[in-house]
């Protein structure tokens, strides 16, 4: 589920061929972009030169530097770039060593006796999306999802089975619309407003949006989403009006920012007591094992 910047031409093209499945959101440029305010950060010029040497042979590939900042791992600089081509686009992340001579591709993961505790505490505090299940449950599952994402639709029955068969889980839904999806942001804004009107209606609404994905387009999204909100038990026109308010967009953007802060780079992504876990249509048994382990872990 995690994207990787593959620093070779063939694998770059392979990445772009599957960009819709694995695409990520666009980060806001770092305050450090193009500066040397923090020691040992590569400059924008350095990164562009590196990317030119790596991908410049193909005029169809373009990139934009989204961020250059210190990594949480001491001694590494974190660089995020948006790579685009005929097959799609996606954000990629890599790390530059302190001497500026090596790039490290892959995930920097937490280490220690309780590697997921910091993320767990952050999500317990800031994951304030629609929830179901007891707030005092020993296991909290947080999902970051995109309502236009076909893989989120595919995973929905697995997640529902997990929650139905384990009713003591506290489950929180967080909007994470991807920029490659042309009506996902609007669907997320409607979802936010539905949840503020009725928590029960919210779960019906997201299920109905997943079911109607193939019928919704950027052009008919408002009409379809109003109808789906109505069928979920709330007033669709009121939801549409709410979705257009700046504060609604701000709440969705805050949810996306929260996801980025815990390294969400694909949808759907679950966090089980802070542990990031990919989910699809057929990995229920693994999720169940992790939930049971998290519930018994002291």
C-alpha cells in the first residue's frame, strides 16, 4: 500500500501505470523549500538536478517539489515530490542523507518497545471524525478513506465485517480525498455535513456513495450526492448548502493534514491502536488477528 519513489526509469513508469491505485495527496510546500534555514537540507536546486538526471530522459514525465524538511529520523532530510505522466500522477517520498550523497527510498518507521504509541496518542486526540462503537474500547480503529476510491469501496465490506463481529471496537472515519479524483473532495464535504446532521445517516451515506461510484461524475456530483444524502435520512439541499461553506472545506483539509502527519499516502489506510495497516477485500483474518493482539497488549 505504501508508495515508493523508484529511482530508475523502468520502475518509474511501472509506478505511473498504477498511479490511480496508489496515488497520494499533494502536500503543501515546506517553509524550508529552496532555503538553507535548516542545516543539511538539500536545496530545491539540488533536488531538481537529481530528478532531472533520473527522469529527464522522458519528456512525458514531469515533477513538482512539494516539500523539503527535516525527517523525524535524525540525520535525514525528507523530500516529497509530485510525479506526473500519461498514466497518472502521485506523490512520492524519499530521504537524503546528511552528507547529501545518498537518497534512501522506502518508509522510515518508528522503533522501540512501543513503536505505535505516539501515533495512537495523536489519533486519539485529533481523529474527531464520525465514530461508532464505545469510546472507552480497548481498541480504536481509524480509517482514512476517499469516497471515490475504488479500493476503499472494495475494502468497505471487510471493515464492516470487522466492526459487526467485534462490536467493542471504537471506529473513527477520517476523510482523505485524493487530488487525482475529481469529485472526491465534494463527496468528503457532503460527508462532513451529513455527519454533523446525523451520525446514523452518515454510515448510510458513505455506503450509498461507494455503491454509486460508477454513476457519479464531476458534472453530476452535486445532484447525485444530494439524492444520496436524502436517501440516507437527511435533507440533501441543506447538506449541499453546508458543503459549500469555507469551514466545511477547512474541516476536510484538517482531516487530510492529520493523515499526512501520520504518513498516510494511500487509501484506504487503517490505524489499529496507532499501527498502520492496509486493508482490502480479503484480509479480514489478518485484521482480526491484529485487533485481538492490540486488545490484549498491555
